[in-house]
């Protein structure tokens, strides 16, 4: 009997061209009992880091056994590997291009295998649509009970994203803006676990913000603020405004936290 497993889909495909529907058709053709959830198909085209952040944000909220298919793949058709990442709780299927970097960093006990078994793929995969012909059928076959161990050989050297290192000194922390969401909120690389002391001020560009807020409405409309976002990272935002535009700040801008 087929095992009904939850499969999520995260891509930069958009929804106007039918690519996502083709992936769903493949999955359901292999395992009609699979349950599919669209996380997003609006990742900025080719932005592997944005895809990695989205995966980091969603994984705590899905149950054990969930399979995540993620396709943000500027290297499709090249020699980059396709992999399956298996943690104690969940499974990830997609390209080995750094997309799973934050999942790997957050899960010390994980195993990876390169997708090589043709029995898990569609025949003659198209070189520009591995999402449909390789990653979708691999996820479907795993959801139907095929073993992880037969996907292919173990991978010990996954590609990891190069994310700027946060610098720490006696005065505080210095990180950088690494992502800007659709609201113009500025996500930094400063993880909440790094805030080992009380943040007195947060500085970005020419703006100095006093302490951290818990939510947007804690400051007046139009005022800049700093808070921990749903990724668990320090974020600069404007209540009901676009921080990137109003503050004139883009990616790689330094973000400094000064202790009280």
C-alpha cells in the first residue's frame, strides 16, 4: 500500500507557465496518495540564498516524515549534483548548490546521497527541467516507500553557501544585510542565538534604532525598528513601510549591534 506522505514544493518557477503543475502531475502519477503543499514559487529567480532562508523558516513547522522538494537551480544541466538530504525529522530533495546549507548547519546529524538511481527518476530526464524529471519523481518514490539508501552514493562534501561571518567584539556584533523580502524588510546574518546580551542600539546606514521590538506595531507607523524575524535572524523594518526604499539600504550593508 502506498504511504501517503506530505511533500512541499519551493521553487523560483512562478505560476504562469505550468511548470509547477507538471511537477505535481509527476508526483501524483507515482504516488496518488501524496499530499502536496506549495510553500512558494516566487523565490527571486536564481536566488539560492533566498530559497535557503525560506527552507530554514519552514522546517520547524512541518511534521516528521515531510519531504521538501526545493528547486532554485541556476546550474541545471551542468555537472552539479542532485541530492537527497535526510535528517532525523524530514527529507529534502533538490540541487546541490547551497540550497540546503542552512538546513545542514542546523542539523548536525544528517545524511546526504547523490541522486543516481534511474529507477527513482523519469526516463531520459530533460537537461533543463530536473525539477519535473528528477527531483519530483525522487520525492514521489520516497513518499511511496522506496528506501533512501538506494537513491545513490553518500555525499560527504555538500556545497555550502558563503554567508558573511558575523564579527563579535566587546562592544557588540557586526553583521550585514543578506536578504530583502517583498515588504522591503532587511534580514541580516545575525542569528538570535548570537544576542547573548541585551542589545542597546542597532545601527544600519545612517539610522540608529534603540533596542529590539517584539512586533511591528510596537513602534509608530513609519518608524524604523529592529526585531527577530521568523527566520530567527535580526531584521530591520519600518512599521507599514519599505525599509529598503525609505532607508536607501541594500544587500551587504553593515548592521551593527551595540550592547547596553
